[in-house]
């Protein structure tokens, strides 16, 4: 019995030693990634090389199979490491560019989640950042309670304020006519139309930005940033320049096109998940039994729905109700559900199969487009 205990302790110690070696190697890989970023900048190479990634992943899968390991597990681990390396390289590129060196930026609403992201992002580029927000701001960042008390002589003025108050602030800013570049980061633009147009009419350098990612995002590769062209080339170029050191995909469109598409990208996806967890919550006696059930598709959908359920109900209501094009996607969802219901109730096998096939073709086409872009 004692021998078994010693053997078990010894094996556990070996595992601990291996874990430490693995972490040390990961740290070394991170340091090398920093050097790679420096070399890429000096030689003009892009931060991300998809062909190289593919070669490395295929090589690791082959090695794993030869060692009796799961190739999928090996690939998952390597993708995590690649993502960490890319984050290191992207951050190094942003810092090295030094776009904000000697320049000022004001983030109105900088104590909020997305506001903090922009504070950190601008600070990393060398901007002297000031936050106008009564809330707590990151250490070392200058703060004022009210933006109206500032001189507004900043090179950039970023509005990361709640959607319901942003338009009023834009209209007030128009009366002050700041000389710097002004942009909001709202999820919708319809409710901001009056304020944005007021700034434009008075000759201010104004555009509108929608980062298509959350405040916890570290790596922008594969993420999209939408820039709304309001007719000020200088503002549009300056806003895009902030993201040029990153690997974010930049998309330029009109205000109306933005909100029409967002009705599907955000409005439809939010509504679908709200409907999903509402149906589950109202399923009566099935509800407690469902908690014990599991399937791959159900669990995946449940994970997404759970994240949606934790978001701000007020914000999600605004995204649904304040979009000039919001009803369009909700009508599309309603029609789709009714077509599924009708096919099932009427036992229309062909209609049901047609829906599945049409969806499959659409999603395959979408994936092909994404792969070509990569």
C-alpha cells in the first residue's frame, strides 16, 4: 500500500514537472513571437501568414498521429498558441506604430466597458488620453466628470456612451465645433442621425465607427470594424488609420446600409436566442427535465443563448427598437418559423427538405467567401 502511495506521488510529481516545462516553453514561444513581430515590421511582412499557419497545423496533426495522440487535440492546442502569438505581434505592431505620439484623445464614456477598451487602445498607440466620465477610470488616466469642462482641442474625440444619450452629446458637440476627428462607437446609427448630420453640416470632421467585437477582445485578426462614411474623407481616413496597425478587417459603408445589415447581424441573432431561451423557460413541466438533457447542437445553442441572456436587456431592447430597419429582420424570422411550422404540421417533407438545402447552400457559399478572403 505504501509503495503504491509513493508511486502515485512520484507520478504526480512528474506530471507537475512536465506542466512547468510546458508553461516555460509557452513563455519562450511568446518571447520569440515578440522577436518575430519586430522582424516582420522591419522587413515589411504582414503580421499574419495563413499559408504558414496551415503548414504548421498540418505538421502538428501528422506528428500527433505518429505519437498516438488525437490530431484534433493537437490542433486545438496549437491554435491557442498561434492566437496568443498573433495577439503579442499585433499589440507590438500597434505600439511600434506610435500613431498617437504627441497627440491628445478624449473618450467620453471611457469608464464603460467599450470605453475602457478604447482608452487602452489609444494609450497603447501613444495618445495622451483623457476620460470624461463620472465613473472610475483606469489608473494613470486623466479624468473629468463632464466633457463640457474640457477645451475640446483633442485630435480625436470618441463617444463610447450609451445609445440613448449619444445623439444629444453629438448635437451639443456640434455647437462647440471641435477641430479634431469625432466618432461614436454605437451599435446603431439610426438614433444618431440628427447629431451626426449636425456635426457634418457645421463642417466638423465626423465619422461613425462600429467595432464588431466585445470589450474583452484582445486579438483583432478575423474581427471587423465598420466605418460609416458621412462625407468627411479626412475623418474617415483618420479613424481607419487608428486600426491600420491591427489585423482587423475594415469595412466602409453608408449609415443606412449599416443599420439594414445590423438588423440581421445583431437584431436577428439576438431575437433568435431570446426566442430560444424564452421557449425553454416557458416549456412548463419539461423545463426541469430539459436541464438534465444534453446533445451537441442543444448544448452549443444553449451556450450562445446563455451569453445573450447575461447581456443588458436595455441595450438589447434599443438594438431591436431603435433601428429604422429592425422590423425587417424580425419579420424574416417570423416568416421562417412559420414556414418550418407549416411544413411540419402539414407533413410536407419536400418543403422541409428544401428549407434545409437552401440554408446549407447559403452557409456553404458564405464559408467559401470567407476562406477566399483568408
